[in-house]
């Protein structure tokens, strides 16, 4: 233990030796853990444990806010909360990043070992980022002479499987075990270090044999991706101690964890407004902090075609906003590899037959006829849901040969076990008002009834799906949005539950939820009344608010449970395994790279805990709020410009920012 006067003396002596860039005094406050649930009487929030600010002069033990947050609640500062056993000691040990050493990596082959070592470098920067003086550049901001001596931290990492495939069935489970080491154990481990000699900093010791002079951490998983998640959790078991200018972690701990849902994603639209490679990588980085594992890339739409197709280069030539606003193959490979290291798979979507327009106008000049119809047609309200209009021409055979080439380019660049074909918001009037399509229907004795147009759509879907299978070299699951083909009572007429996964974007009360699951369709939830993050802004095609207002706050995001939505409709618990998970959607009509990060976060973190942990009905956002506020600060610490949720005072005075209980 060290006194405030000791800290003051150290600071004064430091100032006399050299000028300092900033003026600091130790805080007169300490924090104590209150487990009385005393705030419930006024707030109605059932908070089992909260940190209370007290004068350090009267504190039984002087500790900083982060130390209290780590040891007060049963989950510490972990986000998302683990689903298995969590045991966290109340004792913390201090250390410096230079004391943190990976002493062994047990991996079945060199490829897995290389991935672990790459992520270990990412992890080391996590520790640097915890220091408020970190300026980037991977330069250690910690001094070698802190106010107290640190302990040696030795880490062992173990992976069983050599398989680096990242798909829906990848095992993401992991465990973390932290144990104390005596002085002789530290010495022995250093001698046995398979990674070669490393510089060792001297730590203090009272000379007693067997005294804890360090800790050993073991992170174990079946796959690399499980270990990556484990290291992510381990990084949250470490915090900056502003009293000593060191890091701190648990002296003993154990965590077992696995996700509740396989599919945990964010959709990003890069057609309405282009997003740079840098912004996309930043989004993926943020996703990894929340253990979100699917980056759903809605890469093209009617507005623009920024995807460079090697086989059909005319698409981006005619459809990109500018030659600079194109994703070339090198960009995409870099994004895919960047995501894979962080446990995120990139799921491409090519939306069709609607949401296709600009970029496809080249067909007539090249003798291929109209590849799209209703392109930029006015008045747009009659032919599409938003300007500009455009749909593929389902009666032009060149459409399918072009799609085949485009799908080949997708599978050359993306490592995916499924493919998203879009399929929403097809405007039947667009097709029915096109002379070429009317003529084709008339040749078959058809007049363009709704049923006939839906059959035309079904025919398109079957032909396009075969082109996907040909490009992939196999049959693989296809994803479609809920649409006119999936409406109540008719989905089996058009789609097979053995071939299609349905992504639900209608409300969380839509009866189609139960119908699809009861008919054995696998589903992904993105109900717009909770998980559309573009809602709540002004209209962009008139005045007032946009169509899906109001804004969806993190509390709404958090409470949106796919399983509970199905259960509330009387669903069969035995079919809940058909719920793969969910995604939050960031459609880009009103956002670009300048603002997308803080429109996504920290709400995406609420999504992360819902899909990883899926807390029960007794665990609402109120019990998660303290950890959420702290996690938002962690995101900012790591360079994710997440929106503020409360004044900082609330973070320092837990449980006191509430609406009075009625």
C-alpha cells in the first residue's frame, strides 16, 4: 500500500528533476463496492453491485475506479458477458506491458502459430492504448520506473485444431485460467521459454519462498478463433491503474465461454455512400471488440457499383461515383484478411433483381440489350421504393451470363460458406410496365397478373441461384431478405428450406417469424424496429423524419431478443436452433465515412452482448448499464469514436443517473 503523500512526494521530486508536459495531482477519491442494491428503492434498477466514490482519507483500501469496476460485479468489466463460468478474484496485481510475455504457443501447425503471433501484436497494442498518454505508432507509453513494482505475467496459448476456416460452424469456445506463480516458478518458466531469451525486468520480493511474484495465464481453445476471442476477453481483464501508472489484472481467475448464436453481424451499405477501406477496417476492428463475427457487405445497389469486376469491368466503369471510389481486388483481399485475423468473416451481398441500376447501362451499346429496366425512371415512386430506380431484366438471357461472371469474381475474392442474394423490394409494376417484359409474357399467353409476375421472379431466382452454385463449384446456402416470395402462406411455393436462409427485416411482431421457423427455414433477424441503425434522422426525400423513425437507442437494441420474439408468438422451443442469430443494418442513404462509426457504436456493442450472451428476461439493459458505459469508454480508448451515452459523472457515480421510480 502506498499513501497519497508518497505519490505527491514522487511527483514533486519528478518535477524538480525535469520539466513535465502536464501537471497532475493524485485524486482525493477512492472507490468502494456497494452490494446492498441500495439504489433500487429510488431508481427501480436492480443493481447487485456498484462502485461508490468516497474520500480516500476515509477509505479502508485506496483504489482507483477501474480497480473497483474489475472487482465489484460478478462479471467485472467484461463485454459481452461470458455465457459460462466466471470466477474473478478480488485481488489485483500490477504490471507493465514489458512484463507481459507469451512464453509458449501450442499450435498444430505453422499457419495457426503465425495467426496467434500476429494477434499477440494486436493484443500488445491493446495494453498500450490503456495508457492515456499513448500517441500511437506502437510505442510503449509506460515508464520503466512506475510508482510501484510490477509482477511478471507469463502467458501460454493453446489451440487444438489446424483448421483456419471461418464459417457458420466454426467453434468459438475458449477458456482462460489465471494462477499465481511463486518466485521459483517464474525463474523456472523463464528457463523453459520456448520462444527464446527475453529481457526480464526486476521485480520486488520479500525473499519468502513460494511468495506470489507473478501470474501465469493460460488461454485455450479448439480453434484459433476461440483463442482470439479469449485474448479479447483477457484484454478486458486488464485495466490501467492511474494511481500507480501501471496496468492491473486479476491474481486468479477462470472464464469459460461460448456464443449463444452462430451469426452475429453488422450490415454496411457502401453503394448509397462510398466508405473507404480505412473506414471499413475500423468498423471490423470495432466489431472484434464486441465478438461480432459477420461483416455483411452490401457492396452494390442502384445508386452506384463500386465493386471492380475483373470479368465485367464495365460495371464499375459506368457505375462508380468516381474512379477513386472503387474496391479493387487488392482492397477486398486486404479487408478479408484483416477481418479474418480478428475473427470476422466477410459476407458479400449482391442484391437482385431489384436494387440494381447504375453501372448496368452498357448492355445496349454492346449488343446485349437492356440488362436493367426502369433505370433512373421517373416518377420514381411508381417504379421503386427510393430514387434512383432499376431492376434486372429477367427475360434477357445476357443478364444471366453477366451474373455468372460477376459471381465468379465474388467467389475469387471472398472466403464464404454462404452467399447473400438480396431479393427484397422488387417492384412488380416496373416489370409490368416494360414493353420487352410484356411481350415475353404475351408470348406465353400471360397478361402480367401478380401471380404471373411472382412466377417470373421465381424463375429469375432459380436461374441466378444456379449461376451462384456454378461459380462456387458447389451448392451452398443462399440468403434472401423477407419479401413478396416469403409472405404469409406462400413461401414454400417459391423457396426451399433446404436451400435458403431468410433474413427478416420486418418488425419483431411480424407473424412471418413463426411461420418461417415452423416451416424449417433458418433465419437471421434484422427487424427494423430495433436493429436498423439508420432510423431516427430527418427525411432525405422530403421533410419530417425518415421512414423508420424513431432512433433506436442502445437499450432497444439490447432488449431485442430473437428467441423471445419467436417464443412470444407461441414458437416451438425445439426449433430455436433454426435461429442463426442477427445483424444490425447500417443503410447508407444518410451516412458516409465521416459519421458511420459513431452511428454504429456503442449501439453495436449492445447487439454484441445480445447475440453472444443472449441474457434472459430477468437480465435487462438496467443490469448491463454500468458495464456498457465502461465498455463505451474502452472503445474510445481504442480509437473507436463511439457516441457518448451519459455525462462522465455517471460513470464515476454508478447507479445515480436514473429516472425516478413511480
